[in-house]
């Protein structure tokens, strides 16, 4: 990677706000004493994946839903917010990072989520891309371990050597998730675009204040 590109993808942004004090402190605490970038990437991935609870019922009209520092403070986020947090922590730990967006087909969403979305195609799923070993790797820290357990799906590991997108099958071998359209990579979360598109595509999901009621973990348990 050219030095100018490396500097760009290490720079803070409005939503991948790697210069936020809470983000910096968390990155330093989690990677203290770790000199290997790949090891730092794995540590940060696991902490975002499991310490931030996945919630698809966020307020998609609220900019903080997409902001890394706000997701960290809340301890809850949907895929784009969790990807933004992972990218921000990586940048704060000296690992170039950016945001990726793709449409995915979700075969095992809960009935309530499917009813709110109106389809099993989820547009603009967010993941992170980090630069390690001379190339970009995709990593999706979306589903936390407790939710995976209740959905009957193994957690998605990331070895910092190959891509980690989404589990293609559950533990019974049934199709779980598949990527169908890749929308590319971004320096920062295109929040205004996502706010507009999510409201247009999923009006029953994207209600002001977020969709109230049970969490996805409660639904999965049921």
C-alpha cells in the first residue's frame, strides 16, 4: 500500500471516529503489549463481535446508530455500526481499515425481523476491511456468541489471514447467509445514503426511535 493510502485509512472520520477518546482507550487497553498487527486485529474483532450485542431494531434515523464511538458506549449495534467500530478500533491500533457494504440473503432471521423487513434479502450489510500482509481482508463481526448459540450457528472466527464474512450454514448444515451484491468499500460510513435507503427499502423496520419490543436474542430463544 502506498504511504498516502495507508495514512488515509489510518485517519479518523466522522463515523469511523478513531480519534474518539473512548475508542482510543479501548484499543489501547485491548491490545496492550501486543506487537503483532494480525494478533491485534484478531483481539479487536472478537471483542467487537461478542461484547457488542447485535440488534437489528436500532433507530436508523439516528446518526449515532452508525457512529463507532456511540456503538461502543451503548454496547449494542447493528451490522454497519459494529463494522464502523471494528474499523475505528483497528485504525486506533495502527491497522488501516475501511467499510464494506453488500446485500445478503438471510435464511434464518427471526419471524418478527422477516416481517419487519418484508424479504429475506438484507441490503447494505456492513462489514470491515483491514489491510494486513500486503492486502485487504474482509471481516464481519456482526453476530455475538450468545445470539449465534440461540440461532444454532457457530460463531464466525477471523484468523487475520483470510476473509471472514458470514456463516454460509448453520450447525445442522442448513443454508444460513449468502452474499448476493457487493457495493464496494468506503473510507467512512455513507450515513446519509444509508438513512435514506433503509427508510425507502424497509419502512416497517425503520421507524423513528427504533422498532420497540423483544430483542433478537429473545426472539431466537423463543
